[in-house]
C-alpha cells in the first residue's frame, strides 16, 4: 500500500471508531441524567421549571463531549490535514 | 459538502476574502444596529407602552435575572457584554429559518473569537472587581501547586466553549444536508426544528457559562475558586 491508501484507510476506520465510542459515554450519561430528572420530577412536580431547565443545560453539556468526537470525525473525513499534505506533495 | 460557511467565498482580492461567515455577520450586525436604533427611538416613559417596548423590557429583564441568578449581584454592569453574547448567538442560530442563510456560528473562527472575548473579559472583570493582586492570587487558591492546572483550565475551557457551539451548529446543518440526500420530504423539517431548539439551548449555555466564569473570577472570599456549572443547581 502506498502512503495515500494507508492514510485513507486509517482515517476512515478511525473516524468510525471515534464516533462510535464517542456516542457510548454521552448516551449512558444522558440516560442517567434523564432518569434522575424524571425521579426528581415525580417527587417534586412544583420544581419542574427549574429541573427541566437544569436538565436541558446539563444534557447539552453532556452532549458536547459527543460533539467533540463528531468534530474530530468530520475533520478526519472531510478536511484531513495529512491527506491534504500528501496530495500536495504528490503534485496533483 | 462543506464543513463551515468559511469555505463559501463570494469575493477575493489577494489575501482578503469575503466569505459567507463575514457577510452574514455583517448582516446580523446591521439587523442589530437598525433594530436597536428603531427600538430605542420608540421608548417612552409613560404608563402607555408600545408592544415593542414591552418585548424589549422582557428580554432585558430576563437576561438580567439570569445573570443575577448565577451570582453576579449587579447585573447591569455585565449586561452589555453578556447580553450581547446571548442575543448575537441566539439571533445567529434563529435566522436559520430563512432559506439560503448560513449561520456564522457554524464557523470555528466566529465561535473562537466569541470565546476569546470571554477569555479576555474574565480577567478584566476580575481585576476590576477585586484588584490585580487579589485576582492573580486566586490562581493559586487551594495550594500553589494548582497554579499550572488553573491556567490550563482557563485556556482549555475557552476552547471547549468555542468547539461546543461550533460543533452543535455545524452538526445541525450537516445532518440537515445528509437528510436532504436520504429523505428529502418531511424529515429535514423535523431536523430544522430540532436545530432551532439546539441553537437556542446553545446560546443560553454559552451565555450562562460566560456568566459563571465571570462570577467565579469576581466573587470575593471563595474557598473553592471555579464553581462549575454542576455546582450551580439553582440557575
């Protein structure tokens, strides 16, 4: 395999692994957060506004870890710096 | 498929490029400027108020309430900076309902510059409130060993702030693009609605995180210096 093929294969496989594993952690965390928020809502329906708002903020913060993985994946797939460097070097 | 509106270049002269990010930011600035000019011209001091004035008061008082909930006792001092952050990000994300509009917050340069504004504003307000020596001493707060970690934390949270907003908005527009290829009939509308919700939530988070950082820098006599968002259950 020449270096371009190696870079392409590694990038594609790594991006798949990145988004896959990057989704696992936030998924568990969001599940826990929502479950706890539902328990709190069932116990204290009066505080629903505060709970819901805090839940949304927390969910978005948890989700941002998945978003970081997504950004890395997108960079690997669509604007890979190593790929661009080798394309430049080979003079296409 | 393009990652950010930076790649749409309308006009180029040598090094200077006029891309979609700059153009739409200028558009937003124009909307803000004209809107503020018109709205402040309509303000009256009597009991009979226009609907626009009521809307404006709701927005300003709501932002003030949020800022004071975070722990900043004089929200008027900070509303110029924090309120602008919130309104800019919210409006930039809200305008995605117009076809052909590319949100400037979907570009890393915009979000990074906003985050750098927060990065500069935190020491500015901290020094203004507590004095230079007291503020610098807060970096060594639990023990002196924590000094490098506090500095690293200051820098990394700036990047996290930028990448969070960028990633959320970029992923929203990218998912809509993919949806248009696979299932172009109903699903893009649903995803656009979801994108609007995420945009609003992200604007609120950006604003509330900036407020929390400023509150942590300005608060006097704290034992644990940076109260994170998890500890602020009452926001």
